[in-house]
C-alpha cells in the first residue's frame, strides 16, 4: 500500500476548487452530451483506480518478487521508490504537458504507456528490468494523473455535477487502496506476483479505448513553455540521493561512493532552486512555497511521506517474513488502516470549517507519532490483534486528521495563477518524501539488522531465529526514525502554520492520490 492512496481521500468531499497540474492559463472547456459526460467519468475513474491499485498491489507482492528475482534487502526498496520517484519527480511537468499538448491526448498516451510499462515489469526476468519498468510506470502516471483531474474539471462545468464527479473520483482513490491490498493478495497467492503488474494491461487498454470515444479534447491557451532543465535537475537530484542512501547500506556512510552520490543529489537540487528563481516559466514558482502556511504544509507533507511509505514496506515484510502470513492475509491485515483513514478524514472535513487546520493537524500528528512509536514494540512472536492492530488504528486515525487540513492549506493565499501548481505540490512533496524516506529508512533498518546479527551471533552462520529477531529489530529502529520524522512535521506545523478557520475553504482541494 502506498501513501498516495490515503492522501487522495480528502478529495472525496467533492471539492471543485482546483485540479492538480492544471495550467494558470485559461482552459477551453468542451460541450459534452449528458450521457457521454458520465461515460467519460467512468473512463477516468477506471484509470484512477488502476494508478491507485498499482501502488498497493505491488507492496503486497514485493516479498514474492524479491525472492523470485533475488533482489537484495538493500535494493528491494527500489521497487517502490522507482515508481514514486518517477511519479513525484515528473508530476508538475506532466501536468504542464497535459495542459498544453492536449489533456485527452496525454490521457490516452499515459494509459498506453502505463500498460506497456506494466507488461514489461510483469515479464521482467531480472531485477534491473523490473526496476526500469517501475520507473516508466511512474513517469507515465505523472502524465496520466493530472490529465485525469483536468479532464474532470473541463467536462463537468456545473457546480453540482462537478461535485458528484469529484465525489466518485475521490471515492475510487480512497477505496482503491483497500481493493488493491486484497486483489494483490489474491493474485500473488493464487497466480503469481507478476499478475500484480500484468493486471494493469487490460484495464489500461480498456480505458484508452473508451477515452477515444467518450472523452473530449481540451487544452490550455497562452504560454506553452516547458521548464525542462528544472525537471531534469529535480528528478536527477532525487535519484542520486536515493542511490546514495542505498550505497550507504552496502558500502557505509563514509564511503566515497556514498558521499559522491549524496553530494551530487544535493548540488542538483540546489541548482534546481536557482533555475526556478531565474526561469521565466518555472516548473515550481518559489512564491508558492515561501508563504509560511503553504511552506509549513508542504514540509509537513514531505516529512509524513518519509514515515508512511516506508512503514508499509516494513509491515509487509513483517507480516509475510516474520509472522508467516500469506499475501492475502497480509492484505486483510492492512484493511483497518484504510478504514481508519476514511473515518477520520470524514470527521476532519466536517470539523475543518469550525476549528481551522492547525488544531486538527496537531491532533493528527500527535496520534500518528504515538502510533508509529507504538509499532516499534512488535516482536517475533507478537500477535497482530494485540501489537499491530491498536497502533495501526491510532496511526490511521491520525493521518486522516492530517491529510484534510494539509490539502486545504495548499491553497491558502495562493493566486489563481499558481493554484494548479500549489495543489499538485501536495502530492509531489508526499511522493518525494516517500521515495527518500523509503530509501533512507530501508538503509537504517538493514544496517540495524546487520549490526544485531554481528553482535549476537555465536557462529559464522546465524540461526533462523537470530535472523528473524534481527530483522524485527531493524524494523523497530526504522519505526522509531519514522516516528521522529512525524515529530519534525509536528514542529513545522507548530512553528509555521498560522492560518485560521476563516482562511481555508470548507472543503479540501482535490489532488492526485
């Protein structure tokens, strides 16, 4: 399961404020017959379901894929981060491309590309091809997702109908995560982990065929300049950082290769900021992130992403590798998290106009930190009901109280010129945080596991029991670091967020899951 899925739940409220990745320039809307509009919605919803399913399905299938392709513990996180890096790193550019080149055109291209990448991953004979396919999936998703939301915006111009359309879209985004957990378990257990990727092929082709008939073309007018240097720098910098974190587990933090890749990543990201400041057509206008409330929201979303995506990775391996759960049982073990998010997101949507974003975020982050630290108490023989379910519920309820106000804060004080970028940046920071966090915490967990084995082994070949105990120790250390990341998010909220209830809308803006 991916963090992107819960993040989409705030959109279930049916907001009509903004679609992520939309252009500042005015868009040409299209006239569509009544029946065709709802068929277009069904087509777009199928595409969104595929993107959401892909994240949660692959998490459940990862232990089987790792074993089949002989992927090391240090490198297994690339199956997750290759996708989120491509998605998060190219999302803003993808939104611009879909606006300028044509939303329907890029929607169809995104679907066909996603299908091809999924097929490539499904038949991959080795880890390298699988990781390349996952990166391609993320890149095509970065075009597909913003095109989907933009198409909804221009297809449904009546406020009441648009609310219904975004309600359906948000429900698919939120419920799709839970469906993916179960479907991933079924496919992995009764067929092969490969079908967790191959299942996207018929879904994408069906949606592309329907789109050619029922979806109408639209594109933004005005300036159509692309910030290619900015996109290259930010994506390349993130990839270099993640690879540096991976090298740290293999060669140590003081190794020249580790230092080189981390340094290159930091330099590329610094250069990205300089390019954006000087560019006439920046991918990310600095004014969007420098306002304190929005900046605080983006920092908090990044830090939450660091903790959450890695948590799902480690819990998947804990369920299947330590507790011996099947893939299907692991999917059901995650279901309370999806339910908790949905419940608390609904409560937060109702409370936001009355209490404002800050109290909800503080409450949610405190609960999330408590839940994450609580998970650090799991052991080799602990039961799911007593040691996993309670912190899972606390953590999920906390996240719902965080995501809704964070999404609203993305548009505090932003002008119409930057509304699309600001909304898309919510998901971008989340994906980027998840990518870096998964790589970093996977290294932390693997290093802690190796140190535990080295200090407790009584022979050159450690026993199975020792390896299991060491693995759980590594997971626990990672959970503690994840909890600390959430604490940092709480500090950012306390220091930076000042927006009151009169400064945010009654609904969270829809953004990409």
